[in-house]
C-alpha cells in the first residue's frame, strides 16, 4: 500500500493567480501521477511526473499551464498557473504500486 | 486514443436490490481496475482483473473481465446504504502504464 498526503486540502483563489499543490508519499516510487476531477466528472490524467526528467503531459495539458516538479522519489508538486474559473476542480496525485493509490485530493475553487 | 465507456451514469436502487455497472474499452486491456469514491472522498482501489474471463468476488461484490479483455462488470448483490458512491472502472492497455478511467456510475441507495 501507499500513504499519500496532499497540501492544501482545499483553497479558494482569484483568477489570474497560481497555486502550487504538494504531494508526499510515505515511501519511494518511480512514477507519480497528477489527475484532475472536475465536479461530478471522472478522473483525467494531467501528467506523469518522473524523478530526474521532465514530466510527460497528456493531450490537452501543457507545461506552461501545469508545471510539475519531482525533486525526489517521495515528493512532487503541481502548479495551476494563471487560473480561471474553469480550473475549479479536484486535483489528485497518485502512485502506482501494483495498483494505483490516490491522495486525498486538493479541492480548488477559482473565483 | 483509448476510451473507456461506462454505463449507467446514475443508478438509484432500494436497499436490498442488486446493482450492476458495465465498462467497455475501445482497445484490448492488459488489466482493468475498479475504484469506489464515496461522496467527498477520493478513489479507493477495489480490485484488479488481469485474465481473460476472470471472475473475482469480494463479499457481495462480483467482478468480471470479458473474454476479449475489452469489457468488465461490477455487480453488487443486495445493496446496502454503505454501498453509496461512484464506482469507476479504469483500464490499462498493454505497454502503457497509464490508466484510463470510465465516467463512473453514481449509485444511490434508498433505505
């Protein structure tokens, strides 16, 4: 199993600002994943964060909007840049250890 | 790209009734996973199916993986109020470590 924590758990932000979300895992993992879950919707993969290399982004997501850091094997950050109300979502990090384990999520509301 | 369809989107049942959600992938899967997300919570792993035609049971939950490894189902016998939540299937295609989630089935159970 894996124990994952995320900070902040929720935030309300003004449009045009940026928010950095932190994800901490209790043990080393090779890959960490960042998902977005819009209200009442399914999970959409934003990017895969690899330690020591650039993150791999999915179609429709770009580094300028969602820069990711992965400084070590237990930690990653996702920044939501220049936010608009459309970015209001739950952002979840996850790790794979035979199956995927999800963090508790960060609930973001952009006004 | 790979798509995973899930039906129904919503299901309302009386406590004690059975419930089934179906998942269908546009491509052959190496495995399929099922997750449950309680209201306000994050997805929690339920089970992974790997073999063609596989059937697994967890108490009142029965999971099946189709012979062609493109479809799956989750059946709950005699639902209880604790079964409330959204059930997601997620498929992993061969050679990819990415999970593609279905849109989920939101289950409500009337006591």
